[in-house]
C-alpha cells in the first residue's frame, strides 16, 4: 500500500482555487493537502493560508508542490528547490517553464524528482498527456493551434460579432479572460511559451524564445479586418511548428484562415491543437484553454498521476537543431513608414495603397528578414499576417 503524499499548494487565485475546488469535490486516495500559501495578507480568504512561500517549502515536510502563482521568479525558485530535493513539482506557470525548461528537466533527471505541467499548455485540454502517451508511437510531422484564449476571444468577437478589436479586448477584460495588462497575450508571447513546451514534448528540442518568429495582434486595426473580410477570410493567432528531418521550425503569427477551416469553429476563449501524424493522419483537440474549472482539473489530473507515481515518458526522439534559414512565409504587411517598403526584401511583392492612407505589401518573404526587421515593424505599429498555414522551404 502506498504511503500518504503530502501536498503544498502555492497560489490561491484562478488556478489555485480551481484546483482546491476540484480536490474537495474529488479527493484523491493517498493525497493530503497540508498547506495553502499566498502572498497578500490584506485579502480575505475562505480557507486557512500561510504567507511566506519560500519559508514554507523550506520548513514543511512535503512530497508534492503545486505551484500556481503569477510571479515567474518565485515560481522558478520554488520549482528548483523542490526538484533538487527529489520532490514532485506540478506547475501552471508556462512563462517560467518555457524559460527554464532545460534546467528543470536536468534537475529532474539528476535528483529523481518529477515535473508535471498539463495546466500550462491549453488549460483544460489534456494535450501533454496525449502527446506523451498516445502520440509517442507515431511520427508527428507538425502541430498548429490556437493556444491563447484572450486573443481568440478578441478575434472571434471581431470577425463574428463585427466588434472592433479594442472593444473586444475590453469585453474580454470585463469577462475575466484577459489580464489588466494583456500585452503577453496580444503580442504572441504567451502562445509562444506554450508552443515551446509542446515542441519539447513532441520532439525533445527546447526552443529559445528568439528561435520562434512571433508577431501578435496588438496593432490589428479596422483596415486589416475589413481587408481580411473582403478576401472571405478570418484571422486567428496560430502557433505552429513543423518538423523536417532533424530540424524544427516554429512560428506564432496572426494567420488568415478560410471560413470553413476547422479552426474557424474554435470560438471565444477556447483553444485547439491540430497534429499531422504519419499513421493517424490529422488529429484535432479542442476545449477550454483557460479559467478556474479547466485549469483546476488539469492540476487535479497531474496530482492524480503523481499519486500513482506516474511521470512523463522519456522521449524517444531528441532533435538537436533548429534551422530557419531558407524558410519563406507568405504575408500581408500593413505599414505607415516608407522605410518598411524600402527595407524589407520580398521575393515577390505587390504593394497597394488605398486612399493614400492604408498601405500594405503582400508577398513571399524569408523568415529571417521578418526577424531582422521586427523592431522597425513594431515601432511602426505595422500588422504582419500570414496569408496561409504553409511555410515554404527553399
Ligand atoms: N488563469 C488561467 O486560466 C491560467 C491558465 C493556465 C496557466 N496559468 C498560469 O498559472 C499561474 C497562476 O495564474 P492565475 O490566473 O491563477 O493567477 P492569479 O489569479 O493572479 O493568482 C495568483 C496567485 O498567486 C499568489 N502569489 C503570487 N506571488 C506569490 C508569492 N510570492 N508567494 C505566494 N503566493 C503568491 C497570489 O497570492 P494573493 O492571493 O495573495 O494575491 C494569488 O493567490 C500563472 O503563471 C499563469 O500564467 C493561468
């Protein structure tokens, strides 16, 4: 018979409360919640809490730490300490995990602890479990998906309810999906963190943030929306990674999709992931990408795995390299500053100017060209949209 595993929960916000409720509703045999740790002493709580996270993990005996806090530095310190002590860490902090994955995995290997993080990628969709178990016996050629609920909410409101992007953001904030500072959602960096975690699980390579060509929807305006609608398309923020032999190539880009595309049906804060597999063909997972219930259940499920002493499988594949050279993407670039037209080198480009105000270029461009001039594009508040999923390798 297994011994009781003692658990400390750090963070009692959206995710922490969701987990607490899930555990109350479905207790796990062999699991005992010993303490809940938070930060702010002035908040009213409906349960007993501790306050100093680091001191608590240093002074309490525990087997499992659940870390669901919004401070990446503290989250990393806690996860590191726990793994060095050979404990189990369950984390929801995608930003922290994507940044420190190599070191955390190394500590897990060296000291025999366990790191689980289902809630960090696509909220309630069990995408890591499925990738780790079911897809491990197939060759996955590519993955693409909608990994950020806030931007998907904004885009579906914009295209399906005909509300402008700024108004849709306000609605998302009022509904509690978007944070008061939603920049990491809007600029694509939240989706990029999740893509980095997914790529590691699929192919064993940890991409650096700068390896992933990333543009967001923060500068999307009504001209971009109108023009997209005129083409009978919608926009979604698509995170995509493609494996070619020993190489992986990854992007996060606003992307035109056809109105009958499966991803067009993924509405509001929902997420979706599409895998292209050798034997299974195309598999799509869709579900709630964020929120108290789904993320709480994802943590509950990781804890259940920990209660069975389960861990992620060792990867069968360890790709070493990333090569963006020679990859080209078809884009629409709406800009103001003339320097953009003269600086960006397209393979074939067509420039259009409407009423002297609305200027855009359409054509095929090398990914490295967009990377190199990202700052210029950002300063101009230009919008970059991929005009399809396909990435050409020349
Ligand atoms: N919300 C989602 O749907 C979602 C989905 C997937 C992943 N995540 C990730 O999960 C993590 C938590 O997100 P959330 O939405 O639950 O955040 P949240 O609602 O803002 O709650 C954050 C919690 O962390 C606690 N906290 C912050 N710093 C702390 C510290 N130094 N010591 C102890 N507790 C501390 C806060 O304490 P106080 O209560 O005292 O303020 C609060 O209870 C983040 O990394 C987020 O990116 C969130």
